[in-house]
C-alpha cells in the first residue's frame, strides 16, 4: 500500500491565526476563551466562547468572494491557503492530469448556520420572501471544500463529511485512504466551524452541554477535571496537506509526520450521549492502531476528544483503557487542547491533527490547562497544566460526535 505523509499545515483558531503563533500558545497553555463579542449575550445563559481574534478574510481571498462566503468557509479557505503555502505546491501550474490527482475533503458540522439565522430572521422581521441570492451557496457545508478547490484549481476527489464533532477528523481519514488506495496523490483535508451565533449558542445551552462559568471564562473549559460542567464553544479551523510519500520525497518536500492508520465506528446508541464504557470508540482506536502497524506500547501521545463535559470525559477515559489496556493506558501522555481553544465542533479534529503533527515534530506534549481537581473516574495522565518534553513516535487523535460517530487517526514519526 502507498504511504501518506503530512507536508503542509494551516490553522485559524482562538489562540492564533498562523501555525507559529498557534503552536507557541498551545505549548505555553494560553487560554483563548472569553466573553462573546460577536453579539449581545446579556439575555443568554451562556456568555462565553473561544472566538478568533483579528481575522481578516481578505488576506486569503478576494473581497468579493469573502463577502459572499459564510464565516466557516472563510476560515477554511484561510487555513488551506496557509497549508498550501507551507507545502510549497503551486497547484495551478500543474498539468491537467496532475490536477485530477489533487483533491480536497474539508468538512463542517453545522456549516453556514450564521447565514441561515440571518436570512430566516430577515424574512420574519421584514415579512418578505426575499433572501440573498448567495444564501444557499453560503450556508451549505460542502462549500468550504468547493471554494478551496476553485481557489487552487483542484480537480480530484472533493467533498465534505458531516458527522458532527467528528467531521474534520473523518475528512482527514477519508483523504488518507484516497491517497493510500491510489485515488489521489495530494489531498487538502480538514474542517472548520463558525458556530458562535445566537441560535447555535441557545441550542447547545438548551441541551445543557455548555459550561456556564460566565464569570470565569479562562477556567471554564477544564477537561477531565472533577469540576468540569460542560464544553465551551470555539470557532476556526485547520487544513493539512496530505501527500503520497514518494511524491513528497521526489520534490524534496518538508515532511511533518506519516498518517498511518484510520479507524471509524458508530455507537448506535443515542443522539447525544456516548455509549457507556465506550466500546465502539475503543474499536475505532484499535482499528487505527492496527492499520498503522504499531502496538499499544508504541503510542506515546493521545490528543483526546476531551470536551470538558461530565459524560464525555469519563467515557473517553474508559475507552482509552479498553483500547490500549490498563497498563499501556497509564503510560501514555494524554491532553485535551480544547482546554485552550474551546470545542471547534466540526473543526476540532482538524485543529487537533495539527497539534499531533507538531507534537511529533518537536517532541513535546501540550498541556490540559485548568486541571486542578482529579476525578476518580478520569484517572489517567492528562498532562496537567504544563507541556512535557518527550519523544512522540506515535500519536493518536480521537474525535467523537453527536449521533455516536467515532473516529481515530494514528500518526507516526518518520
């Protein structure tokens, strides 16, 4: 089978809008969560989120396209532009056949929910049937992948996966298999989300899924901590360039790590609650480890889904033990970078793939910040509060989504 490597990274996030800033802040344990600035939250039970700062879409796309694009799409295009610049391929200079071997799978969980909210509100308030002609193309979730393909002239496989909070990781897994099974040579893959709008915040608050620590946003996201009380919504996204190994070597590309295994399962249990014990999530991890050709003892780091909800974190602890076995699970370094960025929903797995690639490159495990009170049901090594230097030979990235969607990708150092 063909080998697949990562040769480019791009990110837009609450802790940085470029790879260097993002990684410096993640390693330092910088918090990106605060009181929501995008709209008036005075009447909302939840008033906090991880928002991007100083993002300007026109740095990455022409102003007309930016005006007609939803924010999630702008984030995706920006991250893709960074990743393409990082990998060093100018796709538009390739011949037609080569461009048919270059594709894009970039996903979103809720797509242009902000556009939907705006246009529906306009119809109701103005009692009109008139909406923007760009309403539909702006709101549909596949438009991130489509716009990126247009921007770079990609003609290979192109789509978005919608699997809630597993969307971004699923898209990277599918891109990995597209290259491994000779459907493409290069794939841009990732996820993005812009859910910080009234209907989204109200909806997740109604589910009692969000933290209500409005008076202490810096400490609101506290994965695996006993006092966690819900996740904090985040926004942004990430795109990585996946490339067939020989293709990358032939052009002298910089290689971050190898994408080696992908596992995906479904709980088949409940719309929003994880399966107790995490049997299906554990199977996804086992499948990724098996395809990667490594053992549980080879795993040095897990970037956990780690949302900071009571049910998710204890279930994920259980599924890690089930997948690795008790002894190996207690040796592995785990962290949830959602403690700093908040939960980017469909963009989370993509942002955390960037974390895994850089952890392997630099030999450092980022921290889980705000970890102060151990929970007896979450009793593994979550790298509390301070980053740790250690060689990372194999890293796993977990993503778990509403609907019971489970995904895991295994990354290896070359």
